[in-house]
C-alpha cells in the first residue's frame, strides 16, 4: 500500500532514538499517522515542525499498518507562529482539536481546505484571530454537529435570534426563548448575520468561542487526553484577552 | 538479547545489553565497545568501573538549578563570581552544558527538565514554575534569558513561562533565531531565512 498527498503536520512524537510518529492532516486521507525514520537529523528537525505544509509519501505492506512516511517541505509556518504568542496558542489549539476529534483516515477535504487557508492567513491577514471561530464552526459542521444559526428552530424566523439550544445547537428567537431563558445559551453577537459589517472585539470573539467550546466539549468523549485538549484550547482563549 | 548469542558469558552479555541502551549505541556497537574495554582492561575497564561506581554513588541534581552534580549545590550555583541577577532557563542539562562550553554566559541557570507539547499540553508542575519564581525572588534576578529550542514546543514553553512569571518584574529575553555560523543561505529553509531577515541588524 502506498499513497502520496500533501498535508499539514499536526504533531510529532518521539519513537525510539531516531524515529518519530507524525500526525498529519491531509485532504484525501484525513488525519493520518505514520513513522518517519531519522527524524532528529539537523536537516529533518527544521522540516518536521508542527504546522509545516509537507509533501507526503506513505507506504506500508498492509493498509492497516502504521506505515512509513517520506516527507518533503512545501512551506514552513513555524517562524510566523513562533514570533506571535497568540498565533502559537491558536495553532496548538487547532492541532490538539484535530488530533482529539477527527477520526483517523477519514477524508475531510472541506475542513482541510479551511484549515490550510486559516493557517496561511495568520501570516498575511490582520485580525486573523476572528477566522479561528469560523474554523471551529466548520469543524463542528464536518463532524456532524454543526450549529444552525440562520433561523429559529421553532418559528423559522430569521430575525431577533437571541438564544441557542444547548441540546440541538439550533437558534431560537427572542419571543420563543424568553420563557426558557435560564436553560438556553445566549446567541453571541459575533455570530449574528444582521450585524451589517460592524466591527467586533476580541471579547465578542471569546464569547463566540465559548459557544463553540460548549458544543465541542459536549461531543468530545471524556478522557485525560481530551481534558488536556480543552486546556490547550482554553489557553488560546486566555491569550486572546491577556 | 539471547545469552551466549555472541559466545560471551552472562555477565558480559548483560554488560552488552546495558551498553546497547545508551544513545547512539546498538547491540552491535555495544559489543564492539565491550570487547575493546575487556581488551584494554587496565587502562579502560577498571578505571571506568571505578569512575562509574563513584559517580553512581555521588551524582545528584543540584537543588538550586537542576544541573547534575556530585555536591548538593553544583559548582555553577556555588560560584560567587557569577552574576546571580541574570538567569538562563534551559530545557535540559545537555543544553546547560552546551551554553557553558560556549563560555558566553556568566550568570546562573535553571533546568526545566521538560517541555510542553502541542498536543499533550503543559503541565506546570513538570515545568517547576513555582521553583523558578522562588529563585527569581530569592536571587533578585533582573533578566531571564529563555534559551529554549527554536521549535514550536520550545517557543510554546517560552511564552507560557513569560505569561506565568511576568509579574516577578524581571526582564525576559530569548536567543536570536537565524543563520547559523558557517551556514549557507542556499541550504537554509525558508522559515529560518525569514526569521533571520526579520531580525537583521545594522552593521
């Protein structure tokens, strides 16, 4: 078995003295792991920095084996991330969520495309932080728990959306939701479609991320690893306001 | 390892098996090293056994910085001529020794002993943040140099430490990233060139 693709390096874990296990996110194969030999040579360590865009060749005798990677660098993002603590925290959160949530070898080309664009825009776009919220919404959507924020789940109204159901992740309008105020989640301003291009603050972004975080935590199985993932994500939110 | 695989006896095979666990040595190279030691018994094996026994008996972590030492406080921390107002934080003892080899730093050190990871996160207890804080206050440290790896994990740790220790009032600095001595631009990756270009200086 073998395939070639490109992908984003999410994480490297030492394996023995010289090898490492790579976790990569690819468009055709989804999240995929594999061993790379001689990973700690001076030449390879600069290539194998998480966030790097890699050209990947994977081979194995059987498809279910872990397999071996051969990699080549397409472009690195580590220098941009290392120079910006918020960007670094955002990438750490993104990679931890991908590893915790995405099923291995399940192709998600749409999410891959959004992820690649987001990581590239960190270097080129101002206020890239707001795109992270779009990324988490896309992540929830791709794993089948997308939020429906465009209309009221009860009346179908598209205006005065004030709440979100913690059970279904669907929007609820003010008139229907006011009787269940204590049970429903507030609709974050940053997610309103009727904002008419008004500028948003980092505080509003964090409120939006609190909402996506609620649903991510809800659908994430409880485990020590997933608890760590949520801590890494929390550090990103903390860095936004620090 | 199967005993008598190489025609040796149990003790020798056990020695080969232990040597093979060292970094850079496999069973084959460990066997060659053991044979050489036995052949040079008087000048290698016996002194080595003596030194190993002595080091094993005395070696410990310095209670102040975490360096390896045969005393409770290592020679760097007990050296009164070093500037205690500047502290260099390194990941492990190998990094501390590398800094000392360069003979460029005359302050005190602190060995973290661990790193954060992009996936497994940061365990503040492993990073001994409270111990660093105590030392910064005790030694009245004015500058902290974060001599951590120029990797995603190294810099995540650096940002974490700055965040946790910035209320101590110390100034934080980190090592520069860029073209290594003897490095040729043609062989450098684009990230290193960008970092070097951004950190360019007037000449």
